[in-house]
C-alpha cells in the first residue's frame, strides 16, 4: 500500500464537472476504524445535495464555505485492508459494506467506523451490496415509519378502509429508494400502487406494484379519499393536503423527499406537515433516515435469498466517476448508479 491514492475531489461546492481525479494521502485508521480497499461505490441523491451544498441549511454541518468531505460517495463496498485499535466487527481480508456519513467512496481506499460495516454474503457481488445502505435502508425505514411491518396487517381499529391488506402508494417508484420501497412493501404483505413515468411502468410492476400511475398525466386528485393506508412520498412536488387526503384514518404519509427551498430546504414543509397532523388521524411524518447496520444485514440476507433485487441503471468505471455524478445530477435516474473500483485497488 502506497502513501498516496487516487480519489475524485472537488474542494468547492458546485456541479459534477468540477471534480478532478487527484492523488491524496492514504487514510489511516483511528480507534474503532478500518480502511477498506473500495470495490464499488453507489451514488444517491444525497451525494448531489452535498456536492452542491444545497440547501444552505446543511453547510454549517458539512462545510460552511467549502465541503468538509470533498470526495463524494456514501454507499461503499470493499475489503478490509487495515484495522485500527479496538475496531470490533470487521476483520482483515473481510468483504464488507456500509454507509459513509459525509462521503469518501469515490477513492481507491476509505476509512470507516467498523461498527457501521456488515459482512457481504458470498453470493452477493460488491456492486450489488453497495446499492443497499442508503437507498434500501431508507426504503426500509420509511415503511417502518408508516407502520407497514413485515407480514403486517393494520388492525381494524386503526383504519376504516375496506381492503383486507395494507394498501401503499409509493410516489417516485423508479428511483433508487423507490425501487426498493416497492419490493419491500410487497414483501411485507402490502398491495403496492406506484407512480412513475410511463417508460418505467413495466419495471415497477415487475418489482411488485399491482398498479402504476403517471401522476403528471393522471392527477392523484382523481383517486378517492382514504384510498391508502400509507403514502411514501419520494418524488415530492405534491401538496401536503392532497397527500393527506389520500390516506385512510389511522394511516400515514411519510416524507422521504428533501423538497424545499435553497436556504431552508425541507424545514418549512416539515413544519407545515406537523401543523396539518395536529388533531388529525392522518399523520404526515417526515423521515430522517440514519445508518442502521442491523437493517443492512437483513437487506443483504434478502438479496442473497433472491427476495429483493438491485435495479442498476448503469455501472461506471472509476475513471468515469465524474460522469456518473453528472448523470445523477441531471435527474430521472432509474434505480441506482454504481462506480466500480479504481484500477489501483485491484493490484
């Protein structure tokens, strides 16, 4: 292992075309940390927001005038090549996956707390494993927040809708979080409806949706009130009162999207959601997903068993990482975008 490594770096906030491939110091693990030789990094909408420093509200935490984490990539899979003192839960030579808070995955090596890592089953590729921590983890937590449990049926006293199983609407079902939300909701025994563009309808139905809608052509206002037990809003752009109207008494709207203005981001929408939920049996619940290794372990198990699948729109080589970020920045990504390992990491 040399003292320097390749990494895609941007020292200022701004678009993807400002990233440059540079050589930076190799990370050294501190107490409780390990170093991974990166094999695959998946990109998410959060990478774009942190790349742009948008909304401004995030900058006091992630860098006021310049990014604290100049290397993007929060979902990473790789092999442990160095172990710090008291790093429990990851061993040298073990293939693992985890979530980097802030980023760092678009490099040949990265340092990460051992407690955030989960071993990758032998039958799961590193590319597939890398798609799970943020996107699938967020989908899992959104369904939990909505009260859609594994093999769950909402109790009759919680709702008045006539259908026998929970009915869930996933808004924005063809993206990274959405493709997993559809699959996981179906696995939990729900009847899944989903919104997506017409070109993605067949894919989303294959993942488990019983009906797909393009809400840009068929407004959700045409659906009857109280039609769903839960609405998972990933895409945004729909008024909160309309979302609330769609759920039955005792049901929930979960806001996954970071919709909002350039300064305060989702905060005004979250405040309005809280106000609309006061005294209402139809709650609107913002979601702040967090790294949950125990959930990631379950997702890897489901993947190994073939019960969920990662929809990967495109795999980029390490030398194309800036193009991968630009593709994500442009919007309308179907499923996930993954960047494979740097050539140096294979030596």
